[in-house]
């Protein structure tokens, strides 16, 4: 692999400002999903080494928390500048280990960098407040403090952006971090660690570890010094993270989990726009996206035409390797994802669905699958009921607004939903009635650094991005400063009020 800045391709973990091997020499191979070739090996640290990373982060926190926010912000902005300077190299690394087309990878690098810039600036406004007092002679207020060491566990589908979205908020707030990327896509996280080092972050502030997934998660989450856990991944694993965190004591926990996004096309929608938006909302990252449009509901009068035009648009998508020109859809991430996709299509066929585009392994072989449209999908089919991390989409008609709201909400998930409609009354009804944390109207692009990204129900807890993105990494502390020589009235009414409060059983320490 030819990189302009070759030092970005790291095959070691990063702990306490040093690049480290596994104590046991254990390692894991990282494959290119486009051709299954091994890109390299990364060390799998043992539990003692992961605990050592927490040791380093705790030591660094004792200093980092007191670094003036202007200096923390300057370091983050330097990191941001370096990420953008090396955008092409970072995109190449990402495409090689994740498989997404190079243009998408470049977009992810820019998107990931935007969170670093956003939180660098927003940290300057992470303020406490003065509270008008109800206690005579006292001064009341709050201060905002970093919680401590944060464990960041990130997935393989967005290996750059999911790390920067978490780490930028934590670092800006004054926390130190131990990041554990997915072992399928570790090189993006390690490249970010290299740039953090070049930006000048002190040793121990930003650490990246890898290890056997269950052990690494348990080791990080169960450590009492880890005060915040931020996880992005499946709902199944998210529940395990939450359980481990609860067993280790009460700590801040943010979970960004799975989705089964509905995409609703109302009778008054612009049909061409709806087709265009549906393709964009479904097939980014080969459909391996928790916000991907999994269930497309179309008003019955539009349904035949929509299915025909949508199927034609999907057939026109170019499948290929990341570095080929004008590629729209890359490979699936691994064999398990490919096998699950084959099984879902077979299940839909057996239960009466029509395959109007794709529906089979791609002629390129390997883990490539044809972009697929499954028409007449229905409850009971896996493609309808489950989150589909694949370039396959389910389309079904509906007859009324009440019906489509009920069907869209009939899922354990509550992350993202899409609506294509013109009538504002319909739009606002759906915004309020859809049981999803984020609703996008007439467009596929809705995320970004300023917005509170996250889900409800089995799609997670907490938010990332926006001012809400600080919440997993800060605590609000209240103070009451009493009788500091402030003038207090000595009038009879004032004395009577003070006496009443002193003897009021509800005042005291409650």
C-alpha cells in the first residue's frame, strides 16, 4: 500500500504514548473484504495490558482534567487539521480494511474530522450556571466536570467517524480515553492515534487497544476507574455491555445500537425524489449502516410505479472494489454477513415475495452481493423483521397513514426513520407519531456534528454529537456557598424568615 505518510499504517496498539506488542505474541489477521487478502496483523493484548491502558489513562486524567480548555481545544484543532491533511491516506486505509468505495471513505474521513472541530469549539461553552438563591445569604451554582476515564468501543462499519464522534467529545470535556476498535478494522483507529500523537496529545490521554472482544469489553467496563462507557454496535452486544457496566457499579453508559428504519412514501410524494432518496438511504456502506432504510412503505397508488423505478435505479448501481472508478456498492464485511444475506433472500422467496432486482451473489464472487429489491415484503419475513446489514431492501404497500404508522412502529428498534411527502400536516404528524429518535424528511443526509445522534427503545441510550454529545463524559456538580460575608437584612421580617427556614423540617439537608 502506497501512502503519502506511510507512518500512518500501524500494526501495534497505542498505550501511554508508546506503540506496544502483545505480551503473549497473540495477533489477529486483518483482511481486505474485497478479495480476502491479508492486509496485516495486529496484536491482541491480554487483560493485564488492557488494564495497563486504564492505568495510563487514569494517570493522565489527573493532569488532563486541569489543562485549560483553550489548550485542549487547540490540540483538538491540530488533530482536526492533521486528519484533513492526510484525508487521502486515511481514506485508503479505511477502504482497504472496510471495503467501502474510496469516495465514501473520503466522505467518512471528512465527516469524522467535523466532530473533532465541533467539540473543540463547543468545549469553550461547556459552562456551569448561577442559580437564583432560595437560601438567605447563600450563593448557588453548578460546575461541569469531566467524569474521568472513558472506554470507547467502536464498530467496523464506520471505523473513523464512530471513534472521532466519541473521542472528540470526551477529550474536549477533559476525559482521557481507552478506545477499543473492532478487530476487523483496527488500522483506521491506529492511524488516528498516530495523528493524535503528532498533534501533541500527552501520553495516556488517547489510547487504542485490541484484544479478544468479550474479554476486552469485560476488562474495560468492569474497571472501577472507567467512569464512562460509550459503545456502538449490535443491540445484543449492547445489552451485554450494559449488564457488565451495571455489575461493575453505576457509571455513565451511552449505547448506539441497531436499527430497522422505515422509509415512508406518501401518496403526494415526489416520486422521482423518493426513488433517489431511497437508493441513497439504503445502499451507503453496502447497506451496512444502522440508519439504512430497511423497510420501504409506499402508498398503494404509487406502489407499482415506485417498485419499477426503484428497481431500475438499484440495477444501475455499480458493484466493485473500493479503488475502481464510480463504484457505488462494495463487498459485505465478512462471510457471516454474506451467508445471512443469502438466507434472508431465500426466506423472502419461500414466503411469497418478488425479487425485482438482484437477489443473488454477485458475479465477482467473494463477499459481493447484488444490490437487491424485494417487493411485497411482509411481517414474518426475515428481511422485513430483522435489521439487514446488506445491500438488500424490502418494499411493501400501505393504504392509510394510521396503518403505516402502526407498521413502522412495530419493531423493537427506534433509531432513524425517513419520510417522503409534500403535505406539511402529514409531515408533522409523522414526525410526532413515528416512534424513532430521528426522522429525516425528503432527504437521506441528516446526521452531522451539530445534531444529537442516537436512538430509543432497543436502539440505545444517550446521544452523540451536538451539545448533548458531552453528556456521557461530564457530571454537573451543584454547590451552595452560605454566609460568605454577604449583606443580610437585619430587619424583623428577615429575621423571622431566617428563623422559619432554620426550623422548617423540609429545609435542612434535603
